[in-house]
C-alpha cells in the first residue's frame, strides 16, 4: 500500500514537473507572439512619414509631393514639384521641417533624408504636373505602343493635347508644305510621359 502511495506521489510529482515545463514553454511562446505583435511594423514607418509630409505640405499653396520613398527603413527620399518655379531654398525649408518632425516622432534622427525637385526628363506621374508644362515639349508613350512627341498646348482633367508640325509633300506641284497635327491623349492611356529639352 505504501509502495503504491509512493508510486502515485512520484507520478504526480513528475506530472506536475511536466505541467510546469509545458506552461513555461507556452509562456515563452506567447511572450514572443505578443512581443512581435506590439513591435512597430516596418510598413508603419512609411505611413507615418506620409502623414508627416502631408501635414508639412498642407499649408503650401504651390508645393506638392510627387514621390515619397522609404528605403531600407533608414533612407527617406521626397520628390517635390510646384505649380510655379520650385527653388532650392524651398527644398531646404521643407527638408528642415521634415527633419524636425521625424525627430519629434522618433525621438532620434537615424534617417538619411533627401528632398529634391523633379528634374527635366523625369516621368510625369500626376495630372497637376501637366498644367505647369503647357508650351513645353513632351514625349508620350501610350498603351497602344504609340509614341507622340509635341508641344503641350491644352490640358484638362481627362486629357492633354499635343501639337507638332511635319513637312509633307504637296498634293499638287513640287515642294513640301508644313502640316500642323493636334492630338488629345487621355491620362489613363499614358504609360510614360516626360518633358524633353
């Protein structure tokens, strides 16, 4: 009888030890799971930066963001454009504001920040960019694999118009004549458009 009691006690102690070990392992697992969930997600960084940029540019009348990239979580590149002429001093001013806002958000400035303007030859990605470029030369590639080159003459919310001239043979007589071509291109048909010098 005593031997059976000792056997039962030993079994109970072993079960208790296994239970404690199981609970310990489960606790470690849950700790890792919840630690992972509350740890800031890398994708949230870009969302925070986008909100900061939006806040900075909201009071600006002419400036707007064309592209924002967060590279490897420590490099930030903001490309700006303007309805008027974008100056270097404006880029520097926005850079300083962005630097201060990020430092306030993160507590330490551990990012490489670049604020630059859209250069000539850069793709036009927003409708707003076309208005300032009326009168300039563009090259446009459409979804129909057609390349159109000409002067930007008119712009509205759905499309823009290009004008170009060619020298063509006269129907009657010798020589050539100048023919003016106009073509409207809808924005949703554009694969790539850029300003050319």
